[in-house]
């Protein structure tokens, strides 16, 4: 019946509320008085738990015995009484115990001789000047109480009948309690280690139709070595005599008590629902290996039981014992918003180790339970191997989804210990049911600061701006946040990822977080600026934006706003500049030129931007992204042409943007929405693909029309080149079909700027005296070389030239870009016709070598168009 149970009981939070333990205030208070009261007074009887007032019996002139202790332990084969006799030998010679023995007389008249327990069976003598205690046992049948029992002491007398002479009798008082009284501390030995013990609590739990009793047993190690599990068996005894085996609770699984340490162990058992739980006792027994009997070690009257309540009021702290440490648990905050017919809840769950040693929390299973009886899981790995140092506190971010058809204002967050890995049938009881306060998620307004508390500290979070700007055939939602350290300590921000939601539309797949200057350490009062951005269909209308920042172990912050996203920016005045402030990429941005290349059915808007580095070292400046915005709100994504090479210290880079637009678009009042391209949460490098952009500015553009020069000697510009044609002439041999055209030119290149691929071509457009035109497309720097007094020659061909006697031609220069042109200048030049010379013998004998002038020639004859 009384086999020692080695099973552990898994309880509530690997434990139960310490608020219900003696010494803690709470809704459940124990009726038992604290301290070490040795007696309690009723209306008629004062109960005692000591036999100290019993007089000793003199067994001889200098040899006496005293009854020190008596207790009984129920057994199927008969209840076992143990009693301890303390012998005192005041003489100087030893006394042989073989001459003395004791018998037990029950209240029913049965007489049973006492036998020494195995541990004391070898003691045969009491040495001189020695006091020694010996424990005896006797099977007293069905007797259940020691009250009124008599212990008769005998000696051998060969003159007496049966040779036995009764020397004296100990009578156990009728008001004696073998169990320590309620609240009484008891000194004893556990595993040969002296201890002070106390039965500190009795709690009754009702769960899943069953009833469980939990007993708190406090032990103070008075010895000099560690007290480990002595292997004793623990039992709960009812007032009616029923006995239940107790198992060590999971929260007390480490039965190890250091010298001078006080520790409370908890034991659990299931009891019948109908059982009377008043006047229950904790009994401790150990197996006497020699006798093959369980013998009582100690017993304790338990305090008045308290029915435990798993429910914790909203905002209240639940004190939980985990490995004899007290851990505070609190549902610190909760908020809900509606999404897809569900209430989306976010919680902050606080845990704090208030103990003096580190503690590892169990991997609790969390769920949300509705008043209607439905349970919804809360997925988190925050409790996986979560160890808290003394006084360490953690805030755990949790989320749950509950259908809106269920009441949202009566929910509870349930915390349950993990299932036993060994399938040992451990008792599984909840740690707590935290009432969830009903609170709608607050609405954040742009530029207003909200306080956010998480594991990393307390922050002032401001939604600085919310913009919805073009991104090709989509839009880009950009939420810019400022996170300010409002504590007095330096805080290291974790690596953050983001979630953006537009009403019910989850934009997570394209969401990225870009932190300005990669700031991760915030001194007190310092702020970090970051942008959370995501793609969204440009046709989508929505009214609510939700922004969530996450770190590896959970949510860092969450905010929601009904403020509308800005879709157009206040432009900077034409000619103004703005700064890029990213660390290592500082630069100023300013328009250099904007013009329009006109075609037959479309036109190309073209802008040159100066990006002037403000760094003192060579650096890769930010990759730029831009769109043109018309006065009526149309957007055209720009192609960017930017050097992929590093820019030198204080160097300049020329970045060009262009977009092909319908010819009907009004391009007189354009703005350039320009930002820094990003990919993967970082600023993108020139030449790489961007997946978004940040820090957008609107530049009002000064759209200029290029005036065509009437004198090409005045020069034309195709930046960074400048071309001057100083002279041009046409020459023709009479009767010939080939007309040679040539011009002298100066070509300069501004090397101040670092540029991308040069996309412009120079088109030479010739019109002959007959109105026919011819074109040559040249590449500056190649077909025409940089330098002064260079010569370019080309030949055009027409059968009409056979009869040409003179006249002039028109040379027009065009800047061609993406197939569309701007006229740069035009001028008329003369054609000289010469008669062919007759050949002479002297000419035939001349050296055939000839010299050529510096310049470029084109010997391919163009036909007339």
C-alpha cells in the first residue's frame, strides 16, 4: 500500500502561486497561524505535541528512562506504532539493556512487546554518563491513535511470575497529538541531517472534474552538509483515516537543500471530490529494510485548506514558485484590432525572477480561452530555454486570433506547464488564467509620440511621416519612425524586421526596414530614424495602416494609424538643393538641367542632377531613384544613369534621369520625386537593382528649351561636351557625283563630373542645294575627338551633283537621345566647284605620297534622301 512514489507532479507554472504561500498576501489566506506554536486551545482541551512533561521512570539507582515520542502509521497488515525511549545512565559503569524491555498496552487491552527498529537493534548497552534514545515498534492492529496508550517498562525478576516485573508505566496523554500542531516547527533528522521542518500549506485544486491536494513542506537545513532526497515516502492522511501517496511537485523536482538554506517543497496527490479536507495530516515514513516495514518518521497537522483559484485579475501579479525561486508573472498589457472577422490580439507578458538564484522556466503552453469554452493557441518560442538571472525581467510579446463572433471582453490567457516528456502520468495543472482586459488598439497620429515598453527598454516612438509614392506600376508605402531612448541607460537595438498592413491587406512579402545610418546603439535621449516600406497596388484604397517591428524573439513594437498617407510632397523651389545625410554617403543634390526631347508621338523628359559628395574619403554614393510628376498628378518612372564607380572626396557625380511620355502630356511644370534606392533593408549601390526607396524629396524642375544657334562658331553644348565649328566648306569636282563636306571644330569635355554611360549622339544633318538631306550620327569623344583645330570630312553622293556649278548647303546639329532630338544649331556654308585638271607626263612622274591633315574623315558617300 505504501510504496514510495518517485513520480513527480507537474504543477502550475511548474509551480503554484506563491501569493498563496504563508508570508505572501493575496486573495487566499491561510487560517493557520505562522510561527512555531506548540499548542492550540479549544473550548475544552489544550492539545499538545510533546511528551516532555511525562516524568521519567527510574529503572535503577542511577539509570532512568523517559518516553520521548510516540506515533502510529497505518498499514494493511496492522497499524505500526513507533515510540522512542531515552535512557540516561548517570553512573560511571555501563548498563546492559538486556535486563530491561517494554510492552505496549492499547486502549482495547492488547499487550504487545516492543522491538527495537533495525537502526537501533544493535544497541545493547548504555555507557556510563551516557544518554541515548532508542526507537521501538509494535503492530497495534486496528488502533489508529496513540492517545491513552500505555508503555509499560519491565525488568527481569526470577522471583516474579513469568520472571517479569513491571517497573513503571508511561501513559500517553489524551490531549497528545502525534502530529506537529498547525503552524508548529519541528526539529528532526532527515537522512541523518538535522533539520527544522514545518507543514506550511494545504491547497485544494479543482481541474477537469478532478480534485487535487497540494502540500507545502518547509525544511531548514541545520547541518553542515547538503540534504538530498533521503528516500522517505510522503502521505496525506484524512481525518477519517484515508491515506494518499504524495508525489513531489515538478517545481520541487530538485530535492537539494544547502546548509542553513530554507526551502519549501511541494507534494501533490489526487483525492476524491467528496473527501472532507479538514484536519488532514502530512505523514512521513521510511522503509526499514531489515523489518520490511514502513515506519513513521514525522507527522504534521496541516493548515486549514485553501481552494486555489487559477484566475488572476487583469493587471495583477501572479507569484509562482519555480525551483524554490519566486517568479512574478503579469499580463502587462493587451490590445485588439479587427481583421478578417477576427480579433487580432497582442499581449505583453512579463516574467521576473525575484529569487536569489538563476531559474530556467518550463516551456509553458499558452492559449486564449473564451467564455463560450473555445480555446485558441498562442504560438511562441519565448519560453524555450528561458533562463532568468536573479532580479532579471523579460517582456514577452504574444499574439492570438479570436473570431469576432465570440465575446472579446471575457477572454483569459491560460498558462499551462508542458506535457511530461516521459509519459509518466504526471498531474497537469494550470499555472494561471490571466484575465485579459478589453482594450482597442490605440490610434497613432502622425508627429505624436507614444510610449513603448519592451525587453530592451522604454522608448518614445513617433510616426514622423506616412507617404504613398509611386513605384513603377505600384505604389510604395513609406512609414518613417523615430525611436527615442527614454531611459537613463544606453540601449542596443536588436536587428529589426517589419510588417506593414493596409486594412486587411498584408504587405509582409515586400516589407523592409531601413535604419538611417545603421544606428543600433542609443544613449539616453538619443533617437534612431527608420523607414518601414512595402509595395501596394496603386489602385488600392485603404483607411488604416498598421506598422509592426519585430526582432528574433518576438514583437518590438506595434502601432496603427487612420491618418491618411501623403501622396504628394511639397516641392523644393526650382534650383534648390537638399542633403543626403546617410553615414558614408553624405552629399548635396541639385538640378543642373531639365529639357524635353520631342518626337512625333511621344517625348522624352531628361534631367541632369548634380550629386556633390560631402565625404572626406572616396565613397560609393547613394543609388538614386526618381519619378517625374506632372502638374495634374501623373507619375512617370525615370530611367537612371549613374556611375558605378566610387566618387572621390568632395567629388561630383552627374546623374541623369529620363522618361518617355506621351506627346500630349504637359511638361511645363514638372517635379522630380527623388529618393535613395534600397534593397534588403540597406541603401542600394549604383548599378544594382533597388526594391524601394527612402528619404524622398520633391524638386520643382526648371524645364528649359534649348535655343538653336544660328552661328555654329558660337558653340553648342551636349554636356559634358562643348562643340564649336569654326569653319565648314563643300568641294566638288565638276561632273562628279561625290560632294566632299568638311568642317574644322573644337571639342572640349568637362571632366569635373563622374558620369555613367553617355547616352547622347550628335547628328549631322546636311541639306544640299537641291533640298536633299543627308545625315551622319557621331559619337562625341570617338568620332569627334577632344581637342582644338580638328578636321572632320565626309562625302555625300547624288547624280544631281554632275550638273552642280556652285551654291551652298545647310549644316544642322542635333542632340539625339533615345531616338528623339533637340536642334542645337544650324548654319549655311558655301560649295566650291572645281574643273578637272588635264593629266601631264610630269604629274605622272610625281611621287604618289601625300600628307593628311589632323582630323577625322568619312570616305563613305551618303546618298541623297
